[in-house]
């Protein structure tokens, strides 16, 4: 009795494998024509890196001043360094 159950299980497994392979082949057939082989030709892989004038964000107000750029990027590090230096200078005077 166990042999026919094992045989039935084998047929069921083969049937499920065939169905999943057919489904995956159908999905590949549907998707494949939409995606070119060359990744550079895909629209989702192409990026416009030449932005002349930013319209939004902090770069919109950029003036090109080097000191302003450094202060804008490192102001908290500069302020923290000056605060620590001032604290150590006051502490050294005692």
C-alpha cells in the first residue's frame, strides 16, 4: 500500500515542478522583450548628470563663495572646536 502512495507523491511532485516551470517560462517570455540586453540602453539605468541650475534645495542659493561653502558644511564642527578651545583657555587661566 505504501508503494502506490509513494508513486502518487512522485507524480504530484512532478506535476508541481512542471507547473512551476511553465509559469516561470511564461513570466520570462512576458518580461524579456521589455528589457534590452544592454543595461546602458535601459531607461531606468540612464541618469542625467548635467544639471546646469538646480531649481530646489540648498544648491539653489549657492553663490560660489568658498568661505560660505565651508561654513555651511562644517559650522557645527567649527563652533564646537571654538567652544572647546574657549573652555580650555578659561580653565587654564585659573
